[in-house]
C-alpha cells in the first residue's frame, strides 16, 4: 500500500463492497441469478428496464472519459456530483473522527455530507480582495495539517462567488498535502469558465480529484449524473463504497443521448449563449439602482450585493422572479445569487430591479 491509498480509511482499504449479481463476471444466456422478473412490466413493452443495470456501463464510462479528456479508469459515474462528495467523505474520513476543510462562502453539500458522517468541518474562509473572492491557499494547507484533515474541498468556479481558482495554486496545495489530504476541485461550472480545468493536473497529483456534472452546462439536473475523476486506485475504492446499482437505466440512456457529438455541439452553443447573457446581465445590473456590486463570474450565475438585499429579494419575488438568497452566509449579508436565464427572463430581472428606485 502506498501513495494516495494511504489516505483512505484503514478499515476500508481492502473492503470489497457489495458483490451484486452484475459484478460477477460469468457467461451464459439464461440469467437467473438476480431475482429479476421473468416478464417485462406491461408499461415497459420492450423490457428495457426489466434487468438491474450495469453498475458502471463501459460505453457510458468511455463517453464520459472522452468528454473530459481522461482515461476511462479515472472516471466514476454517480448520482450527481453530490454522490461523489458523499463517497469521498465516507471513504476518507473515519466516522466521528475525520475532518474536512472547506472555504466558505461555498457550496453547502461538503459540510452536509461531513456532518452526516460525523466528520468535523474546518473552515478556511475565502478572502475578499479588490477583484473579488480569493482562496487563501496557505490557510487551507495549515488548517488541513493542523486538524489532520483527509479532505479539502475547493470549488472552482466557486458557488456562490463565481470566481475560478488559479491552477498553479491548486497544484502547489496538492503537492504540499500529498501525504495529508485528497484535494477535491468541484468544477460544476467549469464549462462556463475561460480558465483551464484542474483535470490537466491529474497526471502529476494522485491526491487530486475533480468533480464534474451534467447538471449545469448539459442541462440535465433531473438525470442526476455527475462524475468523480482521479487516480485509478482511489476511484476503484470509491466505486466499492457506492451502492450496488447506482445508475438508473433511463439515466444511462439519457446520458448516452446527451453525449452524442451532435448534441454536444448544441450544448456548446447553449453555453456560449449563457455566457453572452451573463455579460449583458452583469453590465446592466451594475447600472441598476440599489446594486452595490456585481462580482465577475466564470459560472452561469451572478453574485450581487445590494444596498437593501431584503427589498431587492422582495421586489424580484413580487415580479415572479425567484433568486437565491445568500444572506444567511457569513460575508454575504447583503447578497443575492441570480442564475443567468434566457434573454427574456433576464429582462424580467432587470425591469423588476429598475423599478426598485422608481
Ligand atoms: C450544482 C452543484 C453541484 C451539484 O451537482 P449534481 O451533479 O447535480 O449533484 C455540485 N457542486 C456545486 C458547486 C454545485 O453548484
């Protein structure tokens, strides 16, 4: 045992997980080993869904590997990147003892998964400088070392800040924490960013894991498909911790359709349109009355500070526009997070807010 596997919970290093009927590699043409129904459901005429699905179908893994430009063995598909977060916490943190480091304000699921697992949540807050929110990488490293944290969750582009993290800082952190922590880079919004992905660092840093999802840029939040991408041995450990049949067959079908070349081309067009609308909305919002600050964004949303965020939230709601209230997050007491919509939806936001001053 060496390298990144030393970071896995000692009691799970040789854990085989559940051996489902699908994991046994045997040949045959009469399959009577999984207690599936002999007859199709009357509403499923083709019998497409009669059998348990392959836990990680090879065609799906190949598609996702091609999409992200990595080897298939580096890819674990799961029920959204939320499942990746949960698997990482469970595989790396000893229940009731382990710790994770997060950089608030950040995505809420890291702390939720840690809490459900009895792991401590150590905070190394983002710092606000002239250009926006930045990660204090030195503080992150010190906290990980001082608290013996097995996991560091970075979010790039950040939710809710919209700011990307510099790759060289991520690489330096992964280096420094090589014997201490797995550094996770959650890239849920990477498609909307102009900066390169941390996927390019994987070859050099076995303790780096990148999370990607089809929920945002690919418009498939309802399908629940996300991936963890990292060192092959670590990915294999996560797979053994996963549920026996984690990917529903209709979802596998939807992902295969969505990763077809022509569909991907259309997806890229949609992303470009969202980026153009993001720029238009940001410029217009910066001029709107009552808006204190619009942060630069590499994602499909804008973080906006208001003179009176309560009034802005209420005004938008009265106009039928629901945005995310960030006021409960420390350092964001006057902020709202607004997802970039269609041009018509963004116009609704703008006309409602222009009315605030009227
Ligand atoms: C939306 C979001 C996710 C969730 O992705 P799923 O694949 O839908 O689970 C993960 N991380 C961040 C930062 C997000 O904003």
